[in-house]
């Protein structure tokens, strides 16, 4: 049970780090932080719709912002659990950077291969106006998530001792 609490702590912490990076990016580069479309996509699945031509032009879903942010944080927790499943609970006792970064970077496959194509942006954002820039931003933010896993892992380790 204790392990589950720390997995949640690390997942939420890493997601907060990711969001702070996204807010910094928004402040300096004007790239908005928006999980409304994630909520719209998930909400539309309840009605049997997985694929969208362009998620921005799909009809809004009631409470899509709340749904999107909730899914975003739950996903962070799931990826934290994945880290522990792969590297074992020993990682909780002695967090190391490489496993956290590997998981963080690997998580970019979810938006590249599932979310973006289903939302109409193509595989790895190939249908966006600037696919290379979009890919770099995606890879950067998921790398920051990996750093957040590591930092949150160390914070959890310090709090446990």
C-alpha cells in the first residue's frame, strides 16, 4: 500500500514539473497549455468516436477541460507506476536518473502514435503546420516529465527517511 502512495506522489510531482515547464513555455513562446482537446477526445470516445478529422473543430464535450486535466494527471501516475514495474520498487529506495529519463522520453510515443493521429494531427504531428517544431516540443516536454520523475523520486525518498 505504501508503494502505491509513493507512485501517486511521484506521478503527480512529475506531472506538476511538466506543467510548470509548459507554463514557462507559454509565457516565453506563447505556446498554450490546453488539455481541453484531450478531454474532448476522451469524452467523444464515450459516444463511440475515436477518430477526428480535426479535434479543434469537433463539437465540445461537457466538462472537457476537467476531463482533460484529470486524464493528464492520471496518465502521469500510470507512467510513474510503469517506471516502478520496469525497474522495481528498489528504484523508490534509490532513484536514478537514467530509468526516469528513459520512461519520460518513451512516453512521447503515446501522443505520437495514438493521440495525435486520433485527433487528426497525423502520426507524430505530421499534419500540423510545423511538424518538426511540434515534435521537438513534445520530446522536450516528455524529457522534462522524466526529469520530474527523477526529482519527485528523490523527494519521496527524502520524505520516507
